[in-house]
C-alpha cells in the first residue's frame, strides 16, 4: 500500500514537472518569437527612417546643383541631415532611439519645405536679374570703345552678377539744361546753349535693403569718350570705377526720385555735340544705363 502511494506521488510529481517544462518551453518559444518579430520591426523602421533621410538629402543635393549661387541655408541643412544619417547608422535599433530620430526627421522635413521654397523664390529672382544683365551686356557691346582704363572696367562689368539686396536705378534720363539767373532750369538739346547736364533717375523700392544713408555712382561719358564731372576713381576689390559724381541720398524703403548735375570745366567751354552715355553703379555693379544726344 505504501509503495503504491509512493509510486502515485512520484508519477504526479513527474507529471507536474513535465507540464512545467512544456509550459516553460512554450513560454520561452513565445518570447523568442516576439523578440525576433520586434527586432525585425525595429530593423525595418530604422531602414525606413534612413530611406526618408537619404531622400531628403538627395532633394537638397538637387537644389544645390540647380542653384547658380551657393545657398548657405541649403549647405547647412544638408550637412545636418547627413550627420543625422551617420548617427542613425551607428545607433542601436530600439524604440526610444527610433522615436527620437523619427521626430528629428519630421522637424527637418518642415524646415526643408521652408528652405526649398525660399530657394525657389531666389532662383526666380536671379533669373529675372540675369535677364536684365543680358540686356545690359548687349548695350555695352554696342557702344564705342572707351579709353584703356574704361575698357578694362567694362570687361569686368560684363561678368557682373546682380543680387537681390541692392538698390536699382529706374527711368534713367540725361539731358541738357539752360540755367536762368533766377535759378529756373530749361531743358535743351543744343550743345552750345547747355549750361549743365541734368541726370535723373528713380531709386526703386527694395524691401531687402535697410533704410538709411545710401550712395550710387553716376558716370557720364561724352561723345569723345571722356568721363565728365569729377572723373575720380574708386576701387572695389579688384575692380576700379571712374565716376562723374557720387549721388548721396537717404533711402526710406520707398521709391525716391534723384537728380544730379554735371557742370562744364569752365564758362568758356561748351559741351560736345553728339551722343552721351550715362551709367549708374551700385558699388562696382552696373544697375542702369541710358543715353541722350546734344545737337
């Protein structure tokens, strides 16, 4: 009887042990499967984030390639993304890390939309400026040869690239005037009757330019290729400019009409008959050209 009881107890204990072993095996198998599934999901998510970041980097690369000028915002944004890509490649794939990288990607995506929109606007502006520059080059090529110093200067100016943050001169006009003793000015096309040359233009409003004291350089060239007025020289980097007068004014973020005068060397001198050329420069950049004739 005792042996039967002992055998029964042993069998029960063995059955429980076997059941526990089977349960543990099932539980361990389930944990392993869950771990494998989780690791697979994290790996896939990491690959997705990397793919998104690489696509974003490529968009910046394309934008930088299309831009004729280096846009520092694009360069800095791409560098930030590339640094994030390298960091993600080296990081451990866990939920906390991937959530952090996904949040950074979303933030950079919003920033990219803004930067690329600004870059597109800049490209449109540069296209319009390039068109203006092409027109200016044609005018320069049609003109007669200047003096050696002026020829060197115009060679430099043929390669000028206008940018959006400069003041431009519109409606540039030059003409002769007779000055009465009362101070009244009467326009004339007669060279011998001309007392002064009057050069007028409109400084165009530009929101990218801060208000304050500004200056433009006016250059007047007579029919014999002489630069009238002060005929003084100023240097901008490697470029030099001979100007007739410095037009100084206070810019207040609105269109501004400006006029300057060029006088004769002496009362006994007369202005030459023929075509006069007028150029207005912002620093070394040619922003407007015009011409007029005295008979």
